[in-house]
C-alpha cells in the first residue's frame, strides 16, 4: 500500500507530507485547490513526464517521494523480479525535477524513468479521465478479459507468443528465399571465392597479434640495438667508467677489509649479489641483441603476412576469430544454396508445422476467452445494475479472426452495451458518455478486484456526470473495493466522501502574499464540516451539518452490515 507521499516545490505546493491509510482514502477540496497537482506529483514520482510549468517557485528544484509498504508475497516477488533490494518491506520511489532534467531513485538506486514506470505498475494503478476513455479501444477490451482469466490463460499465452515468434521468423525466411537460378549461381560463385580466399590464408587464431608485435620489434631493430649497445657499454666492463668496472673495483677494495670485521662480510655479500645481477643483465642484453640479427627476408615475410591478414580483416572481420566465424557462416549458407530446393521445402514444412502449433494455441486461447467472456459479462452486468444502470445489457464479444495471427492469438474482443430499455446492444464506443465510461470502468474494477494483485488504486474524476442515487451506488462500490485494496479517490460528491475510511482536505491558501496548496487529514467534526460544505456550499447551517452527520452515520452502518455478512 501507499504509506505516504512527500512533495516539495511542485507547482503551488511549497512542501507537504501526508500518510495514507488502508481502505478508502477520500480527498476533497474546492475546484482549483490543487487536486490535479497532487495526482500529477504521484504520476511524476512513478516515472511520468513532467508537465510544463510544474516546477514551483520556492526553490531550485522539485522533489516527490512515495513510500510503499509491501504486504503480500505477490508484491515481494514482483520486486524480486525487478531486482529491487527491499529492507523492512519498504519501497521508496523518489523523483527530483530540475530545469530541463529529472532523476529518479528506487530505494536509493538511480533508475531510468521507464524502469520506474515498470515497477510502479506492480504497486499502484491510476484511473483518471484518460483511463476511462481507453475503454473505447478494442485493444483494451482484450487486455481486460485476459486479466480476468489470467490464472488459466497465462501459460497458453506464453505458448502462443513463443509459437507465433517462431512462425513469424520462418515466414520471413521463406519470404527472403525468392532467388532464381541465375541469382543463386552468382551468390554461390561469390561465396566460393570468399571461402577460398580465407582458406588459402591458413589462418591461426591469435596469429595477427603475435605478428604485429614481431613486426614492430623488427621495424625498430636499429633503434633498439643502438640503445642497447649504449646500455651494455654503461653497465659492462669495456670502459673504465662503466658500472661493471666500478663494482669490480669496489669488490677488490671490500676483499681487502672484509676479514677485519664480521659486519663487513655481509656488505661484501650484498656487493657480490649486485655483481651477479649485473652480469645476468649484461648476458640478457647480449642475447637480445644477437636475436635482433635477423635476415631481411624474415622482416619482408612478416610484413607481407600482415598485409594479407589486414586485407582479410578489411573484408571479413576485425580479427582472425571474426574472419573464421564469417567463413563458417558462409560455408553453411553455401551448403544451403547447393541444396536450395531441399532447403526451401524444409522451410515450408517447418513453417506449416509451426503454423499448426500456433493455430492449436490460438484455438485454446479463444476457447478460454469465450468461456470467461460469458462469466465476466454476467458479473459486469450485475455491477452495472448496482451502479444504477438498472436496465443495462452487457456482452463481451470474442471473434476469432483465423489467419490473422499475433502474439496474443487471433481473437478480437469488443465490449457491447445497452443502457436503456429497448435499445439495441452496440459497441461501447458508440454508446457511452464520459460519465457512463467512468461508472463502467468502476464496474470492471469491481469485477477484477478479487483477481487484481495491485494493492493501491487511485480514482480521479470517477464522479464525472453523476449525482443522487447513482453517486450513492458509486460510493458503495468504492468502499467494497476498499475492503481488499487501498483506494485513493478524489471526489466532489458528498455521497462518496461520506464513505471514507480516511478523509483528507486539499485547499489553497495565501500565505505572505504567496498562494500555496496544502493537504490536511480530517477527523470528527472537521470531516463533518467539509462534508457539509460539499452539501451546502458557502453557508454551512446547522441543518446542513446535521445532514452531513446523518450521511456519515448511514455510510458507517452500511459498512458494518458488510462486515457482519
């Protein structure tokens, strides 16, 4: 559940921090108080795009932090799947907004906005006017039906996706194989040339690296020998001022005095060791210089071999390993072309076999969807009646479009509805108004609530275009969903606000000539007064206040009745 939200310097918000509760959390306030800013800040923290002008004027940058507490094994598994490190069952999502730049973190680790959105989808579901409008698209209808039967359909969807990808790959290969005899002959000839050129070179892995080192050494041999000769002269015995001669003299002097003091024997031993090391060094220098006496033919052969390898690299790969891999691929392709008719026939057979497997999976998906479509239609119709669609008819139409395959099968799903007596059932997109769409979405969420593992739902503008008895029905549905989910609902209707398990007021105040938005938890008398304001407007009379109290008592009585049942 969403435990708390902390917002700083966002639009009209200077700084607010609020803790939410389980069940139905209602947020109310006058038009323009900043309710949309609050939803916008939640969207921002969940990886959404920052709206223009969202950055406030109370500091250099804006900050939003959402704290979620994981309460189920499904939520914990979801975080494990995203490789989110969780301590004390808390997931903290933070977003900082600077001029032209945003940064996001989850539990202290910097993440991309797309990753934040992906993680958020497992923790919270926001329904606003845009989400209601999504009901007009058939693609959404398929998603909702599949959500309802996910437990049974899930594994078959994976099978269907796998077989579709294999089938699509085979069809694309077949489409590519359309060459005639002339084209095939040219390609065979060219491949034989390439393979022959590589084979003729008799390549060995790592050969190029060794040759490049040898070439570099031989190319610079003169410079190396001149430098080493000077080194040998400085460290050998041929000059009176050389290191070897100097150490020899030092040893003779030490030999004359070493027997006069035991401590001098140790020093003499060290000098002996230095002489041995210097002799070893000089021998190594001599050996190296002797190796540098190579015939010019060897240098030319090395250069020519490198030229051959570099030419092959320019054609077939950056190193010998890549060239050999290219040759292997060409050899396989050559084998295909030499047996082209057989290869195409095998592709056709494989494609046909995979299509049969795909059709089998599509049929299974379709069968499951059609079975659950009837069950889901019935439950949605019941939920719509509860939401004051008293004569509503609702159907989920599943149409199998054989041959029109996708990773989700070949079904098209469409919601059909009739909201008035005697009215013909029609596609949802042709019938429902904005207010009706919000109630239909609520009916869907009610039906899906028991199957939905997302713990927190936010409803914005759920009360668009409704009032009276319909508003009462909507409030009861929200409260029912709130028994198994945490609900945050922004509303203008007192019937919905009265059902609150926790009530919050969003208001705009002028402080020090600056307009700021605040959010306050309301309890007892304060909650009654806000409900009275929603009922009676500017002037709150005793009668209106009493009406608000009665409305809350009736709501409490309804919830107690559910608990008893």
